[in-house]
């Protein structure tokens, strides 16, 4: 199921999903693997979370932040919503210990369709979990249509 989100409405829809629930005091260690392609002002992202911790994650949210503003209207997967002009949050659901989560496929349009590159930052939002290796993954995608893996 996909939904169309625009401007402030998208930010309002995220409020309930922005803070994922994980077991209080749980240890979390998520890594993301996938690729990014860019062409004609569209950015295509496929990513799969991997829980590297020995405890499961009840629910988690991935934050995808682009270095350029996104177009006001986007067609987003049902588990995703806009946080601001260049950020999308996607709920990943539960992820078992030492296991892969469900793949997220996201296609967004940039506000400036003539942009020739974009940097994507990927990180997790936590509530009550301790991340052993906090940090942000970054990948630079050029507007060539090539796949850039992370």
C-alpha cells in the first residue's frame, strides 16, 4: 500500500511513528545494506536492515536524509512518512537477533530535478535501546543511473 504525503501533513503523520519501541535496556546493533541509484531527479533506494545484536529488536525506525530537498509530493510505501523537506522515516518492525529485517524499497523525487548528485544519510531512531555502534551510514549517488552499494 502506498500513500501520497505532502508538506506539513507528512510531518504530522510521522509523530506517532518517529519513536520506535524496543525492549527497555535492550542492546541494538543495526546495519543497513543495499544500494542507491539516481537519474532524472529520482532516487531509488533498496535497503535491508541487519540486526547484529544477540537480542531482538521489537520495532525500529530507519531515518533516510537526503542532502537535497525532496519534491513536495511523494508516493511513499505505507510504512514510511516525511519528517521534513529532505527526510523520510520508515518503520522496519521487529527484527530477530542476528537476523535480517524486511527489505525497504523507496523511490523519491528531488525538488531540483536537474541535480547531478545527492548524498544519502542512513541511521536508526531508538527508544530505550543501547546501540553498540551508533553512527550514520552515508552514500553519494551520481545522476548516472549506476548502483551505489552500501
